[in-house]
C-alpha cells in the first residue's frame, strides 16, 4: 500500500516534470527538465520492485543513474562545443 | 526464476500501466510538436526510459536493461553526434495538413489491432512460445551451463552461432560507419566555418529553442 | 602502484557486492578478469592520479559527509518552504565566493557541495575570482559568504594531497 | 503495524511528496536558475528519503545486498547530480541567458555575462 502511494506520487511528479520539458521555454529549460525527469523513473523503478516483492531489479535503476549522467554530459558537451569528437580549448 | 506473468502488482498494475502509457502518449505528442531537433533527441531519450519501465512491468528485465542502456544512453549520444554533423537549425515546417501519411499510419494501426485478436493473453502459460523450447531452457540451464541468467545462457551458449553471426553483422556495420565518419570531419569543419560567418559566434549555444 | 591497487580493491568490492553470486567459479574469475582489465585500461589512459583515486582525503572526507548531509537537509527544508508559500517570496542573488582551497580537487569538492545544497548553485569557477554562486534567497547567499563550508573543504586537503597536486602539475 | 512499516511508509510517501513539490517548483519558479534550485530538491532529499524508505525493510529482512545496491544508487546520484546541474547553469550563463536577480553582490556580472 505505501509503495503504491509512493509510486502514484512519483507518476504525478513525472507528469509535472514532463510538462516543464514540453513547455520550455528555452532549450536549457528542457535539458534541466529532462535531467530531473530521469531521476523520477529511477525511483519509480526501485519502488515498483518492492511493490511487486522482487527488489533484485535495482540493477536496472543503477543503469538508469549512470546513463542519465553520461547522457547529460554528452548533451552539454554538444551544447558547448557543437561537436562530440574533439575537446577544444575553452573560449 | 518465478514464472508468474509480470511483476505481481495486483490491483495497482492497471493504474500504473495506464499512467505510464499516458505519459508515453504525451512524450510522443511532444516529439511531434517540438520544432527543435535537439529537444526532440532529448524527448526521445525520455521515451526510451518510459519504454524501459513498461518492459519492466512486463517482466522483461533484460529487454528493459538494453532499452535503458542503448535507447536512452547510446542512441541519444549517436543522435547528438549526427546533429553535430548536419545543419540542425534550418528545418522546413510543413504548413499543409498531410492526409496520406495519416491514412497510412491509421491503416497500419488498424491492421495491428486486427492481428492482436489472435494473440494469446500476455504471459499466458499455454501460449505457443511457452510450450516449445522455453521449459527446457528454464529447467535445464542450471545443469547444462551453470549460469544464473537464462537469457544470457540462451544467447551465448544455446544459440551461440546465431549470436556470432549477429555480432559479425554489427561489427561490419560499425566499421562502415567509422569509415564514413573518418571522411566527415572535413565536412563538419566547413560547416562550422560557415556557421561562424553566419552569426559571429559558432561556439555559443543557441537561444532559439522553445518555439514549439 | 598504491593507487592502482586501491582502485582494484574498490572495483573488486563493487563487483562482489553488486553480483551477489559467490559459488560460481566461472563468474567469479570472469569478474576478477574484468576488474584487472579496467585497472589496466585506466593505467593506460593515465587517469589514476590524485584526482582519480584521492586516497589522500582519507578519513577527513568520512567526517565531512555527515556534516554536508545535515546541511543538505537544512537547505532542503528552506527551499521547500519557499516553494510551498502561497506568494512567491524569493530574492535571487548572485555572489562571488573566494575559494580558500589550495588544490583543484578541493575547489571541485567545494563547488559541488554548494550545488548539492538546494538554494545555492555554482555557475562558474575561476582561480582568482572564486566561485560564482546563484542563490535562491538573500539569506542563502549570506550563508555562503560566512565561508563555513569553504573552510571545511579547505580542511579536507592534507599537506600530502597538496604536495601531490604540485608534483602532478609540473611533470 | 510494526514500526518498520511505519518508518518506511513515512519515508517513501514523504519522499514522493517531495518529488512532487520539486517538480511543482520547476513549473512555478520564474527562470532557469531558480528552477534548478527546485530540481535539486528532487535530486537530493527526495531521493534520499525514498531510497532510505526502501532500505529499511530490506535491512530488517536481512537482505543486506539489496541495501548495498540502494546505497550505491544514492552515491551515484549524489556524485553526479551536482555536476549535471553545474553544467546546465554554466552553459546557460555563458550562453548569455541573464538570471533575473534581486541582488547582485558581484561587480555587475549578472548583467555583463
């Protein structure tokens, strides 16, 4: 029961974060919203594992955490240098 | 390994499934509406994460793993690499209502729905694929191969030659892409120079997002 | 070499804790091989230095984390109060905080601690001018200016770390 | 109800409420920099509360490997989330997005950017 209420709360939070990602207004607002959005499915995954009584699946949440980080760094590197290949000197 | 259909969530399963699918629908509408390719790439990443959650609910944890790692991580980075090579800012916006594509997708959806009628229920124990070789894998993997993860055992041992062929194909494709990309920096540099001529500062991030 | 062994130890412990399978010889040795491969690649990439495996921080960081945790909880309560008030009563403030740390590692720890506590956000790090901090409220900005966290981060750096950083900087 | 259920219930539900508050804050606050503050509520305390709420029952059921996994997730998130927030804020500041300020205690950097 408690895990189900927690999951529902997380779903509401996902909806709110998603609406910020869709509203914008600037591109970086969307990046920020996506960054925040990824944390909530991660938590939802952990809670769902407990709700179903099979918490071994936390590995997947770990993958989420790492992928989120790699993704955001790639996005912001692209943002700054317009390229992923070389790291140029800072302007 | 337990053979239940999906994670046994009880009454909550329907609510959570509907909520997740609703979010998927919202993201899809966002992908269609947003007119900035960069934002579209990030929304596609969100789509993959939600999809991985749905797979987890269907008890396909290995697929969810792949979806989270490849769909949300690697393919986002590859799309960004593509955006760095192409000119992503000038995009033609169709101002006319496109009737034929809508018709085609509606027809395809209808055919899929029609085909779904003959499918067995999700996770039912007497579905054809569950009674063929699956019971053998589930009961014998531990004795035959002694690896805890059955999916890994099937991929790497029972169907090892199959996987070897797939890996060869992917390796060949990777070499092809690398050869293409090694020719690309020239094009990328030219484009960057043109961009810098355009707006003075090629390195600054654009502020033109959000005109959704 | 000590650092490489430390990294190997850390990777092995992580692998053992995450897999949770100890009675399968094949998997055990494959895990050991993957840890060794990781350390080998890290050595080739030349990332095993005082920033990659900061063994010099030692027990100091263990003392610092609980303090930082309490700060995070306090800052969270403050920001949640701001968010839930019916009328928005924020006063965004921009300040510069001069860093007291002697090494880059210490500065990074300080900047990340500032960002990790809600209500304050570091925007830019400059060796001379210090860290540019955006704060949600004037009170939060003044909290940064009291330099409490700054001094604690500076205290994290032992003389050995400083010497090591100097040595790594001038190869 | 035993106290393990009560503690984990309070932590999980409280954490879920905090994620909602953080997400609501990103909708309510006026500009990117202030929204980042609200997002960091979700990343820090809410995450900690939910993961701690999950860790309590596993710890008392004796499944300490699962507890360790939860701790790993928390460590990864707390190590990486400030770097991601910093990168977003840094990128915005140097893309000359001016923060809306009440007080600028630097030498007018908020206007110059």
